[in-house]
C-alpha cells in the first residue's frame, strides 16, 4: 500500500467470484500506519513488514446485504480465550495456492491452527522476529500465500458468527514446516483503527475540506499517513 495512490485503487466487495458483478467504489484515501516499515535486521526471517496495517476509505459506503456484511474486530478478552495452540482460525483470499502460483478468481479459505509467539519465534521458524503486533497460524500445506495479503484471518465463535483476528501479512514460502503464516494482530491496532475511522468521519472531514482541497497528500497525524 505504501507505493499506491488512492487513484490507483478501486475497492470491490460483495462477491466471491472476481468474474461476476459486485459493488465497486472509488477510493478517497489510503491511510498507512505512520510506523509502517520493512525490518531487514533478522537474517532468518528475512526482510518483513512491521506495523503492517492500512485503511482504505471509499467515497461512497458499501451497501450491506445478504452477500456483504461487516466483520467485527476481535477484542482482547475474546482473543485471550482463543490464543491456544491448535485453535482453529480461517484465512480467506484470492491468492495463489502454491509458491509461484497465480491468484485465483474464486474466493478460497483454509482453516489454520493458531501458533504461539514462543513457537513462531524459535530459531527454526522466525528467530524472534515476531512482535506483539503479530500473530502466527498455519501448518504444513495449510497457509495463506502470495496474493492473500491484506485479507482477513477470522475466528468463528458460533456457526453463524465471525470476528476478525488478524490481517494476512508475510511468511517464508507457503505451508512449509515451521514457517508459519504471520498476520497483523488486530487487537494491537484496534485503537489505531478506531481513531482513524473517527478522524475520517463526515463531520471531521467537513471541518478539513479546505485543507484537503489544497493538499492532495493530506495527512491525519493522530492515526497514520497517506502514502
């Protein structure tokens, strides 16, 4: 996201097949976390993102219906109850199904077990590269992959209930032994997300219309930065 402008992106929602019609929206602003960066210090983990979270604000809200619903963000209390080895989570996306593969048109999902930070930070995995802002999940042949980045990692407390636990981030290859998928931990950035959403609400946006007209790279200092 750090290399994209809002005019480069069009948001689409409400379909599980990219070849079929869906709601589409022009993007008003992309807000990248102010401390987003690439960490090159860990030889085992290799270059990887930190504070890997961004928000996309559209000009016109999406219309919720049977095919399109919001996913609530998990809170710390519920997260504490599910942060157990082998707890089933679900990764969803249009990414490749193997390293070097192509993105797919039909939405895919895979159940992946939660992996503790201690396990994910072992020398054979990511050697202490996993921070408090990340969580790990996956096992051999069950993982997110290239093209899934930015998609949701979810937990289903009930059959028809769902909350978002993480955001697909990075990892070494896909579905390899001890090289788990690494996800942005939603609870670590929940306050940031809520602050950004409040700062970009219509009332606040109205107070800043003149500044926004004069500065296309308008920054919201309290929650992040525009790329």
